């Protein structure tokens, strides 16, 4: 297997049996994020995205918020000093309702040119997070383990 | 998006090869992908379509270009749904064994 070279644009999507509003709440409120986002307590308010894992706290600028359809914010890997030293990148959440009570959630993590270590580190993370988010919204329970 | 589509999409060597190409470098155009395969443009398009329908490839427009991105989330979902399930059983079996051994001791 070849190693993954850091991609400067990464795109992920997942179909979730939930409403756009439920997904919006799940990505902007800590009571939800701590159940699937590596335990991070994340709250979006007043144009900032506040994160906390244990004692570590940091926040990022919200670039666009159009509830419950679109959220764009800076990404700074405050959980790891090595990664946090890199340039800020950008994360876009697109929430699109489909037929039959299904909602399509797309995450685009881009502008990673100045953050190669972050790019490599988040690649596996987004999969885990989106899988966990889907499980939480569809079953009401976080992923086991 | 169901598991059947994902398994079917993965059951073809050309499609796995396409995913490997995207794994190495993401965000490619049809022309770039086509240049690495001994296959007609139409053939590559057909395979990409199956991968897209299964959610394994996501396309984004950038200017005049349509870029293809590997979306590993469906594979992760299968992992979480199946592999974790089996691991859980193994853990449960060991827990039962411990319980039985301790009961009989």
C-alpha cells in the first residue's frame, strides 16, 4: 500500500437518516459533538467555533453560517501543538436534504497547502467522525469503543 | 446508499484500481484517470459512475473541470458495522469465559 500523500483538498460525504436541522445541531452543539468528535466539546456561536478537549481549549473563525444548510469555518488543530503551528485551513459543511427523510452531508476540508501534517492527520479522522455522527443521529447512541 | 452497492462497486479490479489512483492523489479529472488505464474514456466513465453511485467517489466542479475525490466513508461504515460487531462478539465471548471460569472456581 502506498502511503497517503497529504491532499490539499479532501472531500467526504455521508447520507444520514435525519433532518438538516438535526445535523446542524449535531455539528454546532457540544452536547452532541462530545459523543462522536473524539470527545471534543464544540460550540458555534457569535461567529466563532469554540472547541475543548479535556483542558485544551481553542477557537476558530466562522467564515459563513447559513443554518441549517451551510457552515464554513477555519480549521486550526488546537489539540496538537505540532499541527497547530501550521497555517489555518478551511472546513465547509454542506447539508442537503434528499428524498425520503435522508440528508446528504458533505465535508470539504481544503486550503491545506500550508498544513501538510494536518492534512495527513485529519484524513482518517473525518471518516471516523462522519461514521460516528451517522450512528449517533440514526440510533441515538455513539459508536461503541 | 446501501452496503450492496458498495460491495458491488468494490467487487471489480478496475474500480479498485481507480480508487487506488485517487488514494495516491485525490481530486483528479476523468482525462487524468483515463491516461493511466488501458481503457476507453467511456469505460472509465462507466466505472466512475458505479463508484459515484455507491458513494465511494464524490465529484466537485472547479471552474470548467470536474474533479473526482475518493470518499472512504462508506468503507468506514462497513467497518464500523461489521468488523466492530465481530470484535464485540469476541470480547463478549471472552467475558463469558471469564465469568464461567470464575463461577466454577
